[in-house]
C-alpha cells in the first residue's frame, strides 16, 4: 500500500494529510509537538489550526520522524520557510539511516530571507541525492480551511520529473480536489511565494476602506510584477497565467482565510507589524518574501513599484496612504 508522510501539522499540512487519508492511502502526519499529536490521534481534531474540523479517523500523527518516513513513497514537507533547512537536515539524516529514498514534495510558499532561495533549492542543498528520487512542489489557489470542507479546489503539482508529479497527482485527486501537473518547478514556486506580497497589499486596501476596483487594479498590476520577477529568475511566463500564478493570487488576495490578506487588513486598520505578528500567532510568509524580492529587484534593477511600496510600509514604517498616492500619481504609461 502506498504510504505518504506529511511533515508539519499546521493548517495546510493537516488539510493535505486529511485529504490523502480520506483517499484511502496510509498517511502519517509528523509534528514536533506531543500535545498536538495526542489531540489528532485521540480526538481527530487540530483545533488551533483548523477549528471546527473533524479529521479522518485513519490519519495517524506522530512525533517520531522515523515512524513517519520509514518506507514512505512520498514525503510531503509543509513547514514554514524559516524551518525548511532544519527539517530537511533531520529528514536527510533519517533517510540515510534508513537507507531509504522517496519523492520529496513541498507545499510551502516563500523565499529564504537573505539568499532569496526557493524551497526546492534549500531542500536540494540540505539533502543528499540518494535520499530522494524527485523534488516537486504543490501550489495553487487552495486555502486549507476550504479544502477540509471539501470545497472544490484545483492545484498545480510541479516537477521536472513528470512521473513523480503524476504519482503525487494520483494520491491527491478526489471529486472535490483536482491536481494538474506542471513541469515548471521554478515558476510554480515563485508564483506561490510572490503572490503573498500582493495579498498583504490587497488586505491593506480593504482595511483602509477601498473597494473591489482598487483590489482588482492591485491584483492585475501585481501579477505584472510577479511575472516580471519570475521571468528574470528564469521561470516560464505562462506559468503565471495558471493555477500557481493568477489562480493563487486571486484566492490569496481576495480571501479573509489568507493570513497575508488578514495581516494587510490589520495594517490598513492602523495596527503595527509587531502587533499583527503577535495577534496572528502564525507565520506571515509574505513579510519575509517582500524583503527577499525587494532586495533581489534592487540587485537586478527590476521595476516593481507595488512591491517596493509594500516593503516601505513593512520595513520603513511608511504611511500606507502616502504610498498609495505615490503609486497612483506615477508618470503615466502604456499598459503594455
């Protein structure tokens, strides 16, 4: 029987593990928190991350990484960007000890601060080649809160190894969850990471009282920036018109289920970034990604005025309304 290990029991990791277990696959969810593991195994809930959700009774949680990954066919890494290297190092050691290899797929959307590296790059740096058979990423418009309710969802499974992507596709697919394969791993990862920046900006607009005209303008011009940065980094432009690009941007930039959107909304309402972080209690991936993309664009002289404005608000305590006015009064130009 196919075995899937999911590393990371936050909202998205738990939702994906629940989806796979519901499909009838042997699924083990790893967490470093014993009390969380006990709750999942005994009550079949994860109240902190997915309140009001009953998880599948066959989903097994464990604090033992060996139990999770031993004989796993697919290992799904779903931890915050800042924790990727640490988990990858532990995973590498465990797989070496077990003399085992597997498809390693991640579902984390972010870039490493300072290095600007993608999640797959960090995994490749921390893991020896004999511990994995392929590297892949899951991206697309997919809030965990909706997935666990069996709301209709479509995602992108990206890997240069098409057979690996198809194997992941097979364990995820259900009548309410439709995965598509994509071989542009670079573009899919960038789309999933960069849209969080624009989602923060979208939340800011709504927090300030602006309407859907403003949101639509921001998301559309934000997509131009995402594609500009992505292509500069080597991605395919078409990827940003798919699920990992515009699809993820729409859902993240328009929904209160998005923590990046909620963070932006709180900032628009007048809260400070430290207050927002303390109140959220979860990682806001777009904050660090904004800094990474701003630094990358400075290095390569890319024009990303929206991202730059969001950076000024997050890191230079700039006034949001002043940044919006500056964006709207820039020299007029052609859309193309």
